[in-house]
C-alpha cells in the first residue's frame, strides 16, 4: 500500500506530512510578524517622504517671501543701525567719559574718539634688540623730523637728555630750526611743603633740565613726571608750576601750547579753588585761546592707546632721508600730537587702580583729558545759554 502523497511534484511520507501539520501555526505567526514589520517600515517611509516634501515646500515658500520682502529686511537692518548709533550716543553716559561731570546726558565726545588727537611711539625691548642699542638723540631727531614733515602738529620726547651729545648733532640742529618739538625735563617736589601748607599746590621744587645745548635750542620744554608725594592712589598731574614768577609747563600742556599755537595766556584764580572736592590743589587755572586748564588734576587714565614701535618708524624715517619722496611720508600723523617715549621693561611706570602704567601712557591720557574737559565745558556752556 502506497502511503505517500505527492506535494508540489515531490513525494513525502505521511509521517513527515503529519509533523508539518504541527509546525504550520508557528511559521504562520512568524510570517505575520514579518509582514507587520514590513508594513510599519513602509508607513514610516511614506511619513518621512511627506515630512520632507512639507519642509521643502515651507523652504521655498519662505525663500519666496524673503525674496519678495527685501525692503522689509533692509528696514530691519536700518533699525539695527539706528540702534547701534543710539548706543554710541549713550557712550558719554555709560562709558569712558563718566569721569567728567555734565549737565546733559549726550555730549560732544559721542561723535569722535578723543584719542584721535594723540599718537604714541614707543621704544620697546624688541626695538632695542633690533637697533642693538637704546635709540640715541640723533635717531630720535630723524623720527621727529619725519613726523614733522608728515604734518604732525607737535612732537614730544619723553626721554630726558641730560648728558652731553656729539657737538652739532642732528637733534640739536633740528631744535634750532623748529618750534614744534618739546623736550623732557623733570621736577622734584619738596615733600616738606605739604606739612608747611597742607593741601596747597606745590611752590617749592627743583627742576632738572636737558643738557645745556639742547636746553638753549629747545623752544619748549615740559616736565614728564607726576606728583606722587601722597602715594600712587593720589597721583596728580600738575599741568604747570610757578616759581619766582616764572612759569614751568608739564609735557602735556607744552604740547597743547604748540598744537594750538598759543601766543599768550592768562593765569587766574580757579572758580573751583574753594571746592571741598578739589582739596585746594588747583587754586589757579591757565587760559589761552579758547582753552582753560586747571593747575592740577588727578588723571583717570581711562584710555588705552595703541602705539607704533620706534624701530619701524625709524626705518621709514631713514628711507625718507635717503630718498626724500613725499609719497613715503605718513599723513596719518597730520594734525596730531606725537609722543615718543620709553616702553621697555625698564621704563618708568606708576601704579594706578592696581595696574602698572607706563609714564608715556599717562602723558597721553592727560592730553586727552584736558581736551575732553574743555569740550564738555564748551558744550555745557552752549546748552545752558539756549
């Protein structure tokens, strides 16, 4: 008896067929699970396609809107620009110029950088290494001459030349033919004067001048040190000193005198002389042209000045001397006060607000603060008279 069956053209025994009946259900379950997973993937894929098409449609819609709304974008940029201008206008109220009193929250310093009137040239350690020595008087003369030919209004040399130089040197010759260079001097205040008349402006001091040949040739000299008799916390810039009816100018005031072509001046009592905040340190003030400068003030040193290295400027000056082509001149110095000074690790420094500041940087700050104070005074007077 034949007990086999033909299935899909293949012969299987009944025992194998009966066995397959018991295993059919689990196989069908697996098939359903596989089909379910495949359906889920298909649905996910379709959903992803829908999201991609939706995002693409949104992108092209927004792009079209942006393209069509270019004027709106320009309007937003204009508003942002106006907002930045308003922030700049408020700098007087919130920024560096807080050190000055004023009667109006918007003042004259909002529309220009007060540091523009001063340019600093520093002798750095790198310069000394490159030049193989600290610049001598002749090298400084070349730089001064280059600055003046470039249109500088005044040039101040912070280094004190108190020893003899080569007879007929370039600095001596330059000083004989120009009135726009100020050489450095130094004052030594008598500490006992504070005990004799506590709080009064110094009237007793010693003065160290440049070497005689330079001193005789220089039309202007200015002392470059500050009054630190009461310590660094009360560092003062004494803009001028009087001794035996003779007037001595500080370097900042001497350079301002040169720049402003001051021919005459008046020294009068300061209206702030009796002010308790003034501590009687500035009983006098000097007036020339349209400027008023107090006898003394405490420099805030709020400004940081960028500087050029002496070595680079000296190289340009030498190139000009070799080939005096006006195109070589740097007209960025035109109309500005130039300060040439020591910026090496051995330079004279003062500690202000826990920061060590080079002497030349304090001089530059004092020039700026004098101009700022006068700009604010004129602005306030003009608005009070309205």
